[in-house]
């Protein structure tokens, strides 16, 4: 059975990073609450991958999609996500995000569109409980990422399971639509 996903830095050290299409999911969890950020990067046709200060730099174009989970007791709800502190920030205004309000009043925001990153991007090495995974471009990659988000939204970010299932399913569809590389058109 092929490996569907693995730790990004382990894959790099084992020379198992795909140079053709891959999907990187990084998480950033708050140490003091269920506030969580995710960054999904899809890439294709890598020219090179090399270690950088505290991370890996990919010389290729990338598409980035950001997800933000805001617990109901978050004190800066009215502050646009792009102006929040660096530990809580995603590069979007509320108007650029889709919103799902959960049964427990947790808010899940996700970018309406992917952001293009031209020529190169760097994935920072995770600290603490944070992580970065590479998802391999297998036929069921979007199903694998949907299940991954469902589980981490529920277990790590305190999202009720019915909401985690619903948002993860919608996210899987969005990832397939906005993050795949299609050169046939």
C-alpha cells in the first residue's frame, strides 16, 4: 500500500519528497487556546528543494490556501486576520474568507481562493505541537486530506464532530477545485 502522507521533514531527509505535484499541510496551534491556523500548499515541477534557516525552500510555484479556527472566546474577533499578531495571522481580510460558525460558536475561516506564490516558497520547521505533512498526489489525495482535516479540527481545535465533518468535506472540494495543477486547459 503506498504511503499517503508523512512528516515533511522526514520525507526530505529520506529523499521521499515528490518533485512532481505534492500537497503540504502545516499547522500552527496556539499554546493558550484552541486558536489554530493551517496552511495548505500545492506545488508542481520542483526545480530544487534545499534547507533554509529553520525550514525548507522549494524552488517552484506554489498555491496557498489558509484556514483559521477561532474559538468562541477569542478576544480579537473584530480584528481583520491580516493585521493580527504574527502568531495569529493569515494574509486575508474577512471579505476574502468563507466562514462556517459551529454549533459551539467556534468560527472556521478558509480562503475563498488560493494565493499564488511565484518562483519559491519556504515551509518553516514546526515547533512544539505544530506539524507539516506532505500528502502524495495519489488518486484519493483529496479524500485523505478531507479525513485529516476532519480529525484535526475535532481533536486539536475543539470543533464539534458534525461541524468538523461538514467543513472538512467542503474544504476537500475546495482543495480539489483550487489547488490541483491542470495543464490541459
